[in-house]
């Protein structure tokens, strides 16, 4: 009876790990066409729809200055991360969801051109959209690398 109980616990652990792994992979797949842009000034409009239009327009101007040929059709959605607070001085990150992976890759491959854009765009920081687990691993790896120096 004890062996069966141990085997059952082992099987349950394997099932739990498999579910967790499947959820993580699904989350990665959903984020693969996304980038996050930091240090983007936010519109002062009161209407959320107008702020989204301004963010989308700003992204298109940025892509145009990078000379990468991305259009409005290449962008599925532009979302500000975090809660809107007009009195806050913090710049909320901008999540850009692309229609396909090619568009994202074109952007990421041409980020070296950011130096030649106008001053408004030169402080932008562009990063891949990562899962919580990937961010945690990155933070832990950074701590390890920092401690080795």
C-alpha cells in the first residue's frame, strides 16, 4: 500500500510539472510577437482611446525613423502597462503586439539605428516580452554574473 501511495504521489508531481510547463510554453508562444518599449512619453489626453491612438502613432513614427518599413497593418495592439495616473511622473512601458514574428524581428535587427533617430526616440529601450519565469531567470543570472565580477 505504501509503494502505491508513493507511486501515486510521484505521478501527481509529474502531472503538475507537465501542466506548469505547458502553461509556460503557451505563455511564451503568446508573447513571441511582442516587444516592450520603455521610456516612452505618455499622452496627456483624458480619453483612453485617444491615448492609444497617440501611442500607436508614436510607434509608427519611431518605426519610420528606423527606416524599417513597418506600417499600421503590422501592429495588432498597443497597450500601456500599469495603471494610468495623470499625476505620476513615471513613464509606463508600452507593449506592442505585432501581427507576425517577421515584423518583430525586423525591428529587433534594426535597433542599432536608434542612435540616428530624433532625440525623442534615442532614450527608448526595446526588450522582448518575457514570461514571469524568464524574467526571474534573467534576474537570477544577472545576480550570479554580478557576484562573479
